[in-house]
C-alpha cells in the first residue's frame, strides 16, 4: 500500500507543505514547558534567569505586558525545559521576598518623588540606588533608614515625598530593580547638574551612568 506518492503530480503539494512546515518551525519560538510567575518576577529578571531576551519573552506571551505579571500567572518561556522551569521557580523570590510590602512601597514613593516626572528607567535608577545603599558599607541597613537618612534625598528633605503615592509603574520599577536590573551600574548617588546642586563634593564622585540628564555616581 502506498502511504504517499512522490510522483510528479504529487510533488508540488508535498513541496509546498514541507516549505510551510519549515517556515512555521523557524518562526515559532521553541519551548518545552511553561513557567508559573512567582513574587518579584519581572520580564527583565526572567529574561536573565533563562538566558533569553525580553523581546523573546514578550513575543512568546503577546497578551501580557510588564504590568500584567502577578504570582500564580502561567506564561511561556522560549527555550525553557520542564527541568529549567522547575529550577528557576525554586530559585525565584530572592531579593524581592526579603523586603516587606511596606518597604517596597517606600522605595516606590521615593522613586516617584525624585524621578516620577521623568522616564520609567529613571525610577528604576532611583530604586537601584536605594538597594545599592542597603548593600554598601557606611549606609543604614534598612529601607526606611536609607530613605530617611538626613539629606539623603531632596524630596524627603523638602517634604515633597510626603505628598506622593506609590504608582503602579513605580512599583514595577522597584520589582525590576529587585530582579537585578540596575541601569545605574552600581551607583550610590544621583543628581541633576546645575544650580540645584548645593554641595560640589558630588562632582568628585565617579560617574557610572547618565540617564535622561540625571547623573548617577558612586
């Protein structure tokens, strides 16, 4: 019995079908397992954990955005096997789970107060500075201690901090910083150059990054 014919008449159909299958396989991301989102996961942290790009994650999950991730959500990770997804799930949490919701809210509020009128990456930068100070010698070892240290943040010193709330985008910025995204490259300070700088000492500190006009230094 002939399963399929390779005769001259059948070849065009077979060739077209094979070509369509090859195109589908080449254009579709490969994944062997899904992943269940854990507390503190972000597109950025998952991309780093699985060794893929943020764009690849977004392409594999077209219905999701950065603001849609929440614990318990099921998503696809390109190239992830069942084993790697299991390992990643067991390792997730990390720094995010070590901070209380109140501490995360404090960081989000200072991010809004300091850079809320700038871009999202600026708020990630402020959150990163707070986290970097927590780990650096010579700074308080609690989030509240870092934020309320005298003259540490202009918005706290002038009272503006107390008039703002933690926005959804600011909370996402904190989660991204907790997940390992530090666009400041380890900065401990930041400032906007100009007449607003009252202590020229800051200009002596090594610059690590400049983001939307804000200078980050260590």
